[in-house]
C-alpha cells in the first residue's frame, strides 16, 4: 500500500478542498516539525480572504505553499548564476540542494508565491551561515511510500496528494492557483490594512507582501 503512493505519480500535486479548510494551521505546524523550519519562517502559510460584501461578508481560508512551478523562477535564477542548487525531480518536485546553495538569496525575491525561506542557522556551500529553503512536498517521505506531513496532519481532511492528471480527473471543477476571481486579503504578514485586489486565488504576490 505504502509503495503505491508514488508508483502511479507522474507529476506530483496536492489538491486543496477550500470548502473543508478551517484555517487551523496544523499543516503549517506539521511542516515546521518535519523539517525543523527556522524560527519565524514557514514553508506552508495560511491566509484569509474576504468574500462578498456587507452584510454577508465571509472569510475564505487560503492555504499557500510552493507550487512546484513548471518554469520555476527560483530555479532559473539559480541556474543562470551557475550554482545549480535548485533541482527538479522526474515527478516535477522542485527542491533546494543545501550542499550546493551558496546563500546568495537571489532566488527568494523572484518567487511569485513568496514561498521561499532563508535559514540563517544552516551552513552553506561557502561555509557561511544561510541556506535557501522551501516546500518540497516532503519528498523524503514520498520516497519511503509515506504521504507529505501536511496531508497526514490536516484536521479538516482538506489535502489530497497524488498525480496531477489523476487529481484533475477526480476533481474536474478544481482550479489551479491564480485562476479564480477576487479575494481581498485580510490577514497574515501583509500589513495592518486589508489590500483589495481584483483577480487571483489568491493574488499571490500582494497576498504575501
């Protein structure tokens, strides 16, 4: 059973059922525990977006993590600098090889989802402190036939890991990140005032300002 988790996966993906997500942050905490994520950093973040207008305002919970981009800007920057520390597996998962990272941080600002972190407690290739990090779908667990820590821990049974095409077929109405309309950011580390946007689920760049 466990070995079959990766056996049929051509392109790794995680489906998020927004109707079930309660914003409990258990996925974020599981991620921090699994990877010992640096203090003040998160590889998985939960935000909220205001939907509708008064008097029927409601808050839509919006989980956010690395989207394993097909044309990952972080990888492009790293490759252009000839460090080649950001790699892609055959299943599409993009990850940072800490043994090759020089700690330049050039990859961090180009992420459209603001999903990269910088761990100042780890030593990089140059022998100095600082290594770029990000979600890699718990690839070390996947290789053992285990599900990602966030998927296992999710209290709302919101997350489902599997092959992208299989999940697309199972949930034909599912939308990819950035394809739906108009949440307005309420909270997170976006500042004190709500930011109003017209497109995006979520509109990832302002969502993480």
